[in-house]
């Protein structure tokens, strides 16, 4: 992928990208609503307030330090192997100094990355629902915003070594991820897996080995409405990514939007069919997960493949997502209330691979697989190590009494629904 700083950016494209980025936060709002609806009623206020807290913490950390790593400059940290340059870290200014004097494309890139880190940290927050403490959530969000996300963002979007796979080894256009399927969603999904591993399952979720207790989300209306809100933001997000990272012409954005819609629609139809066949009736929560999985897949594919390929990629995501949710819960005892490991992690990785498969450029699938391997082999262990260290200092999980009362009462002193009884739970008897 082409580094963002040196290339000119037409004023028309600048205005269009800025407008799209102002709409893109609806994707963040949609995911926050989905996370809240899939949690328990006694933790709803903590979930939504926590979304604001982790977003704010990550954004501040990124602005203060993380943007130094992501920014493309002539002074980037580069090492040479076999005569090839490998750009591994940016060398920008602290506290976004000089932002107003930066080239237009770089300003938009920083805004895109600021929104991206907000969405990334929201994903593991949803998986830790009903037991992840606010202070711990804020701490891991700050570290992600300052170090973890900026590294992969620079490697992908800032002219880093993953983007250089094309120029260094003739692997297509290098690792391509215009909408953030890997940089945002797969990274967030893998971080969610690390959170679940360390925090453990909710009390009563797995009463005996091999068994799982159903803990349905408390408000499926929030979940489904969040899907509709997310669609609007996702359309804008994918189009803005195409403009910024792929130099797409404005006339090509209609195709990006069509592919995004097709991918999500195909995924929903597939999940609807799978759950109806398996359970006799469609499952609303799993259908929402399938819809989001299609959107996540589109983040890698929408700007670079044709409509039929986008539809197929979404179809595969919609079939696999409910099966993975069931596999993780029943076979691996992973308690993931939001389904983020499947929806964002697995679907993000699939989207990256599908983009390589359907790309006409020779070697593109290999470049995509290198990116996938980096996420699994480097970023997942890094996220786990960071969360493990944070947990030693600032425990991720609430104590047993706090979990029994609910996160709203324990951390906020009041319920999201004070008119209703929300504390009864047979699993605590």
C-alpha cells in the first residue's frame, strides 16, 4: 500500500473523506449498543458508560503517544535485511504537534486512526461484559491506544513492513486492509479472546464440565437496532478507507457501498438459515452476530473485489459465525457474551484471506496470509501478555459479590432499570 504522506490529495476527495469520517462513528455507536444488549440487565449502564470510558481513554492515549508510531515521516525507524528496507515504527511528534500544518491526507489519516482505535478497544470491552471492571478496561484501552494498535496501524497504513511486502517481495500490493478488517476487527477480536481467557467465565455459565448455561442478552431490540446503526457507519467507514488507503476515485465509492451492503445481507441470510435449520427457529442474537460478521468481512473486501465475491465472502462469514460461537462456548468453554471472538476476530481474518483469494494481483493472497500470521503469531501473544500484566496490578475481574449484585450497582451505585427487579439469578443460589 502507498504511504499516506507524500502523495497529493485532491480537495474534492478531502471534503468527501472528511464527511464520511464524520458519519463513521455510527459504527462505533452500533457496536456499543450491540454489546449492551447482549449483556445482562444489571450491567447495562456500566456497559454503555464503559464504552465511553474505554473509547475516551484510548483516544487520549493515541493522541498523546500512539500517533507518534503511526505517522509516516521521512525519519521512520527502518532496518535493512538482505538489502531490503523494513519500516517498523513511525517517528511523528508527541501530542499531535503540528497537526494543522500536516498535509491534508495525513490529517485525515490521523482522524481515521483515532476513530479506529476507539472501535478496536470497544470489542474486548463487550466480551468482558458482566465481570470486567471499569478501571481495568480503561487501563488496557490506554495501553492499546498508546502502543499495540499504533504498531499494526503503522505496519498496515503508514508504509510499514507489511505494506512493503509488495515492493520488497512482489507480493501483490503488499498487505491491504483498507477498512480495518485486520487492523481493527481481528486485533480487537483477538484481544477479546485474551480478556476472556484471563478474566474467566461468568459465574454459573459452565456449572459442570461439558455443560453450558444459556445467558441470553437482556435486550434484543438494542442489539438489532445497533446493527442498523452500525450499517450506516460501516458504509461511510469502508468508503473513507478506500479513499485514504487505496486512492479510490469518488466514482468508485458506489461499488464499495454496494459490496458492503451485499456482504452484510448475505451473512444475515446465511445465519438466519443456519439457526433455523439447527434450532427450528431463527435466533435473533446470532443473526445480529452474522450481520456484523458480514460487515467485518466487507472491511477487507468491499473496496477491492466485485459484487459477487463480496456476496460470497459475506455468505461464508454468515455460515461460519454461529457455528464458531457454538464451538467456542460448548467445546472450548469460552464465555464471550458479545460473540466478538467470532464476529470480529474470525470474520476479520476471513475477510483478509478472501480479499487475497479474489484479488487479481499475483501474490496478493500470500501477502494477506503474512498479515494474518502477524496478527495471530505476534499481536495475540502481545495482547495476552499486556492483559496478564495489567491483571497482576489491577484485577480485570470484579469480585464475586460485585458480580452477584451486578456491575451497575457495584461500580455505579445504581441500576439502568431501577423500576424493575434485575438481581435475581438462580445461578447464585
